[in-house]
C-alpha cells in the first residue's frame, strides 16, 4: 500500500493501519476497486489472447511437422 491517500493525496504514515484516510475519510483499501478490477480484466483478456495465439501457432506447427514427416519418407512416419 502506498503512503498517500489515493483520493486526496494526503501523506500517510507507513504505520497508519486504519482503513480510512484521516483527511477525507475515504476507504483507502477499496478506493478505485472497480477501476482496478476493470484494468485487471482487460490485462487478463490480452494475456489470454496471446496464449491462444501461441497455442494456435503450436498446433499449426505440429500439423506442418506431421505433413513434412509423412511426405518425407514412410520410415520417418513409422518411427513417430
Ligand atoms: Zn484522503
């Protein structure tokens, strides 16, 4: 947790453990929770898209490898 209030910017002691800001009274822990949740969701979707792209490439490369092996010779095909 940072040492200042996310809403009003009041400086807080590192040992200030109460959930509310002493200056403005906002709940420091839950302030901006929806925005953080939305940014986490967007980041997770981008990571999932990248993972799907890697899996798609991997599956595609396996198909190419299979075609190369089967076109190369029958012995290579039976070795696999
Ligand atoms: Zn504050």
